[in-house]
C-alpha cells in the first residue's frame, strides 16, 4: 500500500523553533550577565567587603568562645559560612532585582514579545544568577585565603551544594520578582525572609551550641543545610550528614522550580 509522503515543513518549523529557543536563551543569559557586570563595584566588591568585615569582627569577638568542630579554627570555620551566605543573598538579588526592574521600567514587554518559552526564561535567569554567585564566592575565597588556610575535603560535595543552593535562591528570586510590583515588595522578601534565615542558619556558630528548642528549630531552616553542606566540603565535618543537606537543597530547588515554571507558563502577574 502506498503511503502518502509526509510533509517536511512541520519538521523544519520544529527545528527552527528549537534554534530560536537556544538563541533566545543565550541572548537573555548574556544580557543578564552584562547587567550585573556593568556595576561590579556594587554586585561583587560590596558584598565581598561586607563579608570580610563580618569575618574580621566575629573572628576577633567570638574566637575561643563559640564551640565549633574539633581541630577547626574558628576563623576558618567562619569562611565557608560567610561565602555561602553571600552566594544565597547574591543569587536571590540578581534574578529578583532584574525582573522587578524590568516590570517597573516597562521593558518587560520586550521579553514577553520575544520567542522565549518558560524554560528559556527560567534557565537564563538561573544561569546568570549562578555566574554572579560564583564570581562573588571565588573573589571572597581568594581574599580570605590570604588570612586563613582552608582544607578541601570533598570538592564534589562543595560544587553540588553551591549549584543546588545558588539555583534554589535564584529561582526564589524569580518568584519574588514575579510577585513584586515595586521594590518595597522585594525588600520585604529580603528583610523578612532571606536575611533572618541567613543569620539563623549557623553561619557564625555550630547549631550544637544552641539550647534544645533553637537547635530543633534550626533543622527546619533550609539555609542551615545549604551552609552546613557547603562547610562539609572543606572540613569533612558537619552538624548533619552531607546526604541530608544535599537532599534538602535538591528538594528546595525542585519545589521552587515547579512553582516558578507554573508562574512563567501561565503568565502569572506578567501578562496584564
């Protein structure tokens, strides 16, 4: 039996669409990287200086007073926690501030008109946020190593925690940017969620030094697992097993990604 010849146009259209998606993804990623790269003094230098001031003050004030891991100097203990706290804050700030700024300035319409799918939006913003977070982390570690030596026990765990944690906060930043209508709304996310959870996550202390109630409460803070798992990569010691930290970080990324992709696919608060 003769079969009808299948049309080739739909296949060509599909290939063209995939090519357009790739170009759109790389273009948006490049645009987001150039955005923070043009103000490196604000996006990289400022958070590094702030973290180094924390390191200087707490290393002098708390050294010998706050119990940490056996055989680990308190100053060395501080560095990974401060690096991850900076990664968390910068990954969130990059995606949230960019999207909110686009909404306020009215140029979001150009992104909506572009041939970009939800996945391309999602991946581009997360990739750019990870680039900024990685740049800040590398610069801070390079400066900190001038003052305190750090071992490297598990580089794969270190990389895994960085990627999962940075991506989670980048996605949360996207959600915040979608929900926020002005910078005051975005500041509420930072002031009432990101900053408190960061400071109460064990950056400056081991949670084993806390009273029983606060010790138990710390285990419901996802930032605690991000910082604890990142610290494990350096010292091979942590307050909880590394697999639990990886599981928490991966679960946060999965849940936030589902919410964010639903918002992007439905145009929630983007298409008015």
